[in-house]
C-alpha cells in the first residue's frame, strides 16, 4: 500500500478556513468524521462545486480515495476531479441535494487503479445524507462507506465452485 498522508483537523481548516467560521452543523459533521473508526466522507460547498474531505480510515480503506490521496492528495478537491470517472455516483449527489438520503448495499463502482486511468470493479455499501445548516439549507453531504468487494466476490465464487 502507498504511504497515506495523515488526515487531521488541520486539513479541514486549510480547506474551509478558521474553525470559528464554520457552521455548527459542519463542525459537528467534521468532529464525527475525525472521530469515526470507519470511512467517512464529507462533501462541502455549493451545488456542483462540492469539495471532498474525508477521515484517515477513508484514506486507508476506500481504494479510490486511497489511490487518489496517495498520489495527488484528493482532500479538498472538487468531487468531480476525484470521482469524474463515475457518473452514477454524481447522479446520487443530485438526490442528496434534493434532501433525500441514499443507502446502497454492495453498490458497483469502477475505481481507477493506476495513472493510466485503468478501472477496477469494486463494491461499496454506503449511506449518504444531506447536512443542513442552521437555516435548513443543504450545504454539505455526509457519506459513511465500506468497501465490500471481497465479500461480494467471495459470494460470487461460492456458487461457481459448486457447479464444477
């Protein structure tokens, strides 16, 4: 595995400005993200200009983020730069911006695995939810996710081995 740069509160401050200027809902989401023992992603900004921010577990455990983070530090970049290869995920964002919550189990996703932009089939289980500010306006999205590729491929292999 590539060396992963440590994610701290400083990364969020560098991206969003002084903590004192953050909306209380954003502060809560970032505290949750940094304290979580599983991958968490926060998308923050204006519609179609969301910046992607994530915790250490995400940088270590979610292959698309791990690859991007270790090569170009995806933290704080526009989500379209980081996830431009998957229009399905981008379409999910539109539903979240309309106030919906999305839960997907073993959702197929193509992740870049090298600089040649070669894609690998991965599977994720995730929950995406809007984060509203004090004026009840959606300014961010929270995504809790898990790479379930090994589980999905293991399940697919079992029936195939029984038919031989």
